[in-house]
């Protein structure tokens, strides 16, 4: 019964995403550009797309051993695997406390634990297929207080699905106590739909259920206006030219001083964005596929998307 | 165009697969069901020895006429050797003037069970030749037999008593000591018993044979004796004196020498394997060989050596499990650890059985997770850590087998069939997922793997299915068509009905 209902609703399923979009529009040879965050970062910097600064790179176990000395040079920073996926293996350090590190969740971590964590990253514990990896230390974004009232101790970001260079759907990803500071929906973060036309948040989704308040803080999720929305969308749309990937998820965070920064790109973005927006993806993707002529610049594509994909009132 | 190509490929695979199947089934009459009509066994003996440089002669005693089975065909692989089959007792002699290094010879025989009506009258003939002793042997034999006869009521108890004397008291009994040294082989004991019985006027012979099983490699060869009394040949175990040879034994040799004789070689190894086949299929193979359909018969799995056949019976099950796995992952949306881990678990369960399989897997993974938790505290680098975990898994498997054996739980012994590398990687990944995503997610994926394996189990243990794919391996093509077609399925998964429920309801 419901299979037909699903089909007629235009919801994008995982098989369809893989067969009709990822396999079709994401050439395998471009994957390393997004799977390796170091490559992404260098590429983006070359193209003038703003990303968090790279502070340090750890490539060998010996460097991992010496890392605590290097880290003394930074007051706050993020440690992440270059080829990680789904936010795994990322540590956000907010301050040094008597030779230990304060994580964004408030917990403390000692030097040995840090060395072990980085050594695990290098061994490939978080990389696809267990390939040896490298660890990046980068600038910790000073979050713009837009999502302050609806974020529990962590790193909120904005996910934009960019199809053939058009931003088709967007959501805010807000950490909760359950997601321990991480912004991934399957780890228990709240997803909140964002109207492409206006950059204003709507209702949210938590573990597949619709919610209107943040589960830990109780503040309403809807009605938050993202500043510099159009600029953010243009930044995201530019990732099409940057990577050559037709179907890509762009994760963006707002820095208090630097404005929107690209955190990472994802060649296999998830489907929960449909739940957060309470809107199916397929009609929007088909609208782009059916365009007789596609717009040349990111700015034009963003204007088209803002007009076309405005949320119904 | 691309998707059309897939359609053509799928159609082609289906057509060829089912076409061949239909041709073999309807026209060549290959059997669909296992256990069709008469049972036929193929017995193979692979002989390997090291020649010492010089003439080498190997004699293998061959199965002759016997009440329960008849020889349907035989085949010999001799290499450089000259070979001749001689009678009384039936044997094959391989000889080579100059042999050096490793030598391999091969014998295959197909035997069929006789129907109740076709049983041949047992013959006494040559085997009854009387043995004569003289001197000390005559005195010892007379004394021994007199003693035994005094303690027995009929022929059966006489034979039993004699065998007991030979087995138990070679050291103490001087009369027995004349014929046999203490610690003689079973064959030597059997030969002594037979000679003594013949001296006493009872027809007797030494026989060696194997138990006929469905599929078995490295079948042990037993030696026992047969004595003719009460109008038939009766079997006795030379070690216990009991009448305990079941009738599913095939007699390979009726010689006092056991199964073989080797001159000019050493380190001899004989590997005997047995497989049960369907008579109609085989009869068709033998009847039509050389006729028009040569190729299809040669390409049948039945033409393989038995050792390879039993391997392929297992391997041909793998595609079925993979098909089920694909359905579960892409249609249902079950999440599993690794793509093929459930398939390997299901195959391991073929040996352990369902209950023990599930129990042992959970046991092993639970203990392994505990060990992994401890290893994480040691902060080892990844490869040494997984290596250590693997060693711990092997130790756990070993300890489980040993303790199950001590407790008399034979099911636990089969834990060794679980692929330890895959189990180790599963434990490692479950731990990582547990740390990163929490226990629920970790257990969910673990449960998914187990569910797929358990669902595949009834299918791959089904004798009909096993036989079907073994006799009609071309059915793998439709299976391939199935996975290729599923590769292009871009519809929804069953779990997505629930995932997107809130979007549909509103």
C-alpha cells in the first residue's frame, strides 16, 4: 500500500539516491576531493571559498607523540581525521586546563588520551575502508550566537544539498545532550528545516519524530533567521564547480567574525533533510534536471532556487 | 540505453540459465530430487608414496563380489606405471622399472546397492582352503583350539572366544605367542585368527572396507574378519570379537594383507573418499558418454573428483546467501556489519547447526567485546590491537571447544568453523560503532547481521536446494540475473516506510 504513497509523495529513498543521483552525477574520480578534508580545504582556499584555517597536520605516529607540545601554541582548536565520515573522530577543544584539554562537551582529556586518539586516526580507525589517514588540527569556529538558544554544548551547522550547482534544500543541525556535541542526526542531533527562500527555520525532527522545541533546552526551534543567507547559499552552490560533484551535501558554520565557513563536503548526503523540512526532495531534483538551460554562475542559480523552492506558507 | 543494457543482460542470463535447466531436466532427465531411486556410491582412493629409486610395485586389492553391493564401473589413473588387474583375490598391480620421488596413483570405483531380490548366494569356494601347520605351530594351534572349543557352544561363540584370546592374552598365553608378537597390528591379528579358523576347518577370510557415507573425505579403512557358518558369511570385529559390522560397509579388499602391498617405496598415504550420487544421473552419464551430449556431461559437477565435489556443494550455496543478503539490504533496508559477514556466518552455521551457531556467535562476540574494551584501555596502535584481538579470539575459540568437550557438549566443538578474521573485524567495528554512535546502533547492526544469517540458514541446509544447485549449476545464472537486476532497483526500502512515516501521514 504505502510503497505507492511513498512514490507519489516524491520522497527520495536511499536506493534511488544511490542509483539515480550519486552513481549518475558523482564521478568516482572526484570522491577523493571530498573524502579527504585536507584536499577539500586546499582546493577551496584556491577558489577563494572560505574555510576554517588549517593549524597543523599530523602524518606520522612520531608527530602524534609530539603533538601535545605543538598544541600548546593554540588556545582552542579542532582535531579531526582527514578522511573521516559522519562526524566520527572529531574532537573540539575549547581550552587548556592544567595540562589537560577541555572538550566542547565540558569533559576533560589528558595528553595520553589525545595521543591515543590521534594515533587511532592515523591508523585509519575513522577512515573509509580503514585506510591509513592523517589528522588535521584546525581553527575552532567561534560560533555566531544564531543557534545559541537551541544548541546543547556543541557545534551546530547548516547542511545544504547542492544539486548540479543549485541549492535545493537546507537544514540546521543542532547538537543535543544525546548527540554529545555532534551535529549528526543519526547520533541524536535535532534537524531543523530552513526555508531556501528566506533562511528562516521551521519545525524540527528528532530521531524521525517532529519536534517544535529543543529537547534539552526547551526553546522553540522555528523562526530563527540565518544572517547573510544568500551569501551562504552562493558559497554552497560554488562547491559544484569546486568538486565536479553533481549531488553533494555542503556543511557550513557561521563564525562570529569570519561569517559563513565551509566545514566539509559530503558526496553521499543523508535523506533526513526531507524529514526536517517535511518536504520531499525528488520534485526539486527533477525540476533542476528538467531545466532546458542551466544557469552559469552560482549567484544566478541561487536566485533561481530561492524563487522556485520557497516553502509554502 | 544504459538501463536497457542491464535489462538485456538480465534477460540473457535468465534465458540461458533456465534454458539449460529445462534441457537437462526434460530432455536429459537429470533428477530434480535428491535420493532418486537406487543409491550409488563413488569411492576414490588416492595413493601417494615416495619411491626409493629402483623398481616399484604397488598392489591395491579391489572390491569383488559381495552380498550387499555390486561394482558398476572402475577407473584407474596410472601415470607412467604399467598396470594389470589380477584375480583371486582381485587386485590391481602397478609397476615401474625406475621410480624416484613422489608417486601418485588413483583408483575410482562406482558401486551400487543390490536390491533384496538381486542378492547373490554367498559362495564358499577358494577361501575355504584348509591351512596345515606342523611342528611347534601344530602343537600350539591344537592346544589353543581345544581350549577355545571347550568354552564355546556354537560356531559364533567359538570365533568370539578365539578372537578374545588373541586380543587379550598374547603376552601371557604361550600358545598365542607362537603365532603373534605382542602389540601386533589389527591386520596381523585378523590374519592369525583366519589361519587358525581355517586350520580348524572353518572357511574364514580377512576383509578391509569402509563405511559408505553421503559425502566424506579421508574415510578410515577398517579391517575385520568374516567366517562362514550357518549358511552365510558372518562378520567379526577382530579387536572385540563382537559381531558388529553393520551392513552399510563396503568391502574393498578380501586379502590377508589388508588393502595394499608396496615394494620399493615408503611414506605411503592412501586417502579414501566416498560420495553418494543419484543412479539415474549417473546411469545417464555412463549410458550417453560418447554420444551427442558429451559437453554437458563433462561440464557437470558430477564429473569432478569427489574431494572437489564436496567442496562445491558448499561453494554453490554461497550465491544463494548473497542473493538473500542483497534482498535484505536493498529491499528491506536491514543494516549489517560488512557486506558479506552474514554470508560467512550462515555458512559456518552449516557445520554448527542453527542453535549452536547463534549461541556460539553471541558468546564469542560478547567475550571478544569484553576483551576489546580492555585492549582499548591499553592504548595500542590499531594493527597490533586488532592482531591481539585476533589472538584472543583464537584462544577463546580453543577454550570453548575444549571446555565444551569436557562437558560433553559436542555442539561447542564446531566453533572453529566461524571465520575468525571476520569475527575479529566485526568485534572491532562493533566496538568503534559503540563508542561513536552508542550501544543501540551497534547492537542494531549486529542483530541485522544475525537475522540475515538465520534467514539464509533454512534455505542452504535444505537438501532439495543443495541438490538442485549441485545438479543444475546453471541456475547460478538466474541468481546472477537477480543480483544484477537488484543493482538497478531504485525504489524504496521497506524500512523507509517507517522512516518517512511522518512525511506521509501529514
